[in-house]
């Protein structure tokens, strides 16, 4: 136990093993849905859902453990939502590209990822982002995950006339979310330790008692075989032989790059890790996530990246790599206890995401809102993330406008060369996505 305390510097971070393990479990519970969502999404491409389930669990576990031991951050990784849909519906279904070739594309993108991480290009880009935009990224992620929570919990729904509207209040699942949100809010206001986790547990219990959540018929099951997808990416690298496929590789690279970069910055701000506008050990964090992406492609899943749901564990008090290691271990257990995970419904995780969104939005108070050249790109990032349903698209909007507004304010010399380069990169990125 003393070695664990020493390695993860728990005393220095003012935390304990118990708190870190609880935080890791809270993060796992908040993102366990990916074990079921990812196989369903990638299954649309023709991939074996059982193999994808196992690949998802193993890639997530590896990424979390690497992040915890190597980078010592309480940040979990898993196959990213959004890019998995791009993989299945845009690349495989829309373009008619076989999933084996698309998986090879992820493998090639991950190799490029590792290369630019070794040369510290990713680290340079993150360090070059102005502090105000980093605060906007953190707050934008907060709004994004709160929006996810409100949507998944049934409190807001799609509407043909107004795009979104208040959800139906005559159905049980919505009220289960409202109950969880109320309990969690009260516990957080009263500063109850582990308030978010207790709120999730209370929501699960009420759901089981009322029948809104179905109790599993068994607790343990064998992990599905990995054989249908294992090392398939490696065997099909030679298939990437056209401009269209290289555009696919570039898209995998850019979306995962900025999704992960934005998430890391946002979570580091939430946890108070940022020092002089820089994230300590960011190179190690980026190396951990790019390695997990490479391993994931070989196992048989779409790109792996840092997860915003890590904010739930941070909110519970997770501050060290032990939190991420714990999450990784639970992903391994999840391979064999998949029936038990069925009780973690969207109504259970939604209240946690909403409350964590509130906590992350606190960073917005640090933005210089009275300076329009700062306020406009910050606001576009903030609003762009939930409304485009994409962290990287929100970042793109803000990063495109930042040089423009700074030049308009005659402050163009304050903009770093990297931010000017990103201006053109994101314009090209948006153009590629739209063709």
C-alpha cells in the first residue's frame, strides 16, 4: 500500500487509495455503455459484434492502465463515440469500403499518431492554444456532456419544429433521471463525499425496485472470441492505395487528435493540473492514448481516445493515475460480468453527466468576456461542441475565428504561428468533411 501511495503521490495530491478506487469505479460506470454501444455501431459495418465487444474492453483497459501508470492522470480512454459512427456509417456503409480496409486505415492513422507524438508535435500544439480558448474548451465539453445527459435521460428530445424540446414527463424513465438529478444535486450542494456515485447508486436501486431497470438474469458470462477481428488491420494495410482512403486516414487522424487534445485540456483544467497554461506530462498522456489507439486497431475497434466521462471520477475526487488504473481493471472485469452492466442504463449515468457539466462550466469565469476578440472564438467553441455534437467541430469553429478576431483587434502579432497553421488546417478539415 505504501508503494502505491508513493508511486502515485497520493499524499501530495491530497487523496487516498479508497477515494481513487471509488473515482475509478465511478468513471467506469459512467462510460461502461461503450461496451454495448460500440459493438452495435461497428456491427453496422459488418464486423462481428462479439469480437468488437471484447476488443473494446481490452483496448479501453490497456489505454486506462497506460494513462494511469505512465502519465499518472485520472483520465480514462476507450473507443471514441462519433468517430466510430464515421467508421461504420460514412466509411463502410456510405463509401462502400470493407471494414477490414477501414480498420487498416485506423492502424495507419495510429502509426502517424505515434510518430508525431514522438516528435512532440501534438504537445507543441496543445501548449500553443491560448489560455482563454483552453477554458472555453473545458466549458464547452461541460455543456456537451450535460447535453448528452439531458438527451440520454429523456429530459430533452429531438423535435422537427424546434430541433429540440422538453421530453415527455408522463414516462417513468424520464422521472428516474429527474430523481437521480435531484438526489445528486442535493448531495453535491451538501458536499457529501462521493455524491455523484451515491446518486447513481440510488437511481439504479429505484429503477430496479420500480421495474424501470430490468434485473439481469445472470451475473457472469464468458468473453466472446476476438478471432474475427484480431490483426485483421495488419493484413489489409496494402488496401490503402487510393486518394479516397488516404482522406479517410487523415480524417481518423484529425478528429481523434483534436477530440483527445480538447478532452485532455478540459479535464486537466477541471482537476487543476494546468500550470502556466501548460499540462504537465502531456507528452506521456498523448503517448498512452496513441498506443491504445494502435492496440485497438489490431484488436479490432475504431480509434481510441480520452473520455469526457473521466470528469465524473475527477468530480468524485480522483486526482492520480490510480483512478485510471482502477477504471482499466474494471473494464477487464467487464468482459466477464457483462450481464451485470445492463443495469447501468442512460437514466443512471445522465444525472452524473449533467452535474459534471455544471462543474466543468465553472472554467468559463476565467475567460476575458469583455474583449470581443477573445469572447467570439471562445463562445463559438462553447456553443459549437453541443450543437454540432462534436468536440473537434466546436474546436474548429473557435480556432478558425481566433486569428481573424485577433487581427481585427490589431493583435495579430500575439497569435502564435501554430495557431495560424491550425487556421488553415481546420479550414481544410471542414472542407474535407463536407465533400
